[in-house]
């Protein structure tokens, strides 16, 4: 759960920075680029989800 939060927070920060550089985000709250931050935050969440599905669940000796 903490990894998902970290991915979303870093994604929102990176999306805001990218949206500010590109200047393509029509919805802004102050200096925060809402749409770009949301898209990249959801991409970070999806990345963690895919890693959790594809990654190993147990080690060979049976420990988690």
C-alpha cells in the first residue's frame, strides 16, 4: 500500500512538472497542472499494479 502511495505521489509530482514544461494542461489550480498530474499518477499506480501481478509471490524456500 505504501508503494502505491509513493508511486502516485511521485507520479503527480512528475506529471505536474511535465505539464508545466509542455504547457498543454487546460485545467490548472494555481500553478498545479491537474490533468497532467492525474494522468501520470494513475500511470504510476498502474505500473505498481502490473509489477505486483507479474512479480513473484513467494521465494523458493516458502518465505514471503
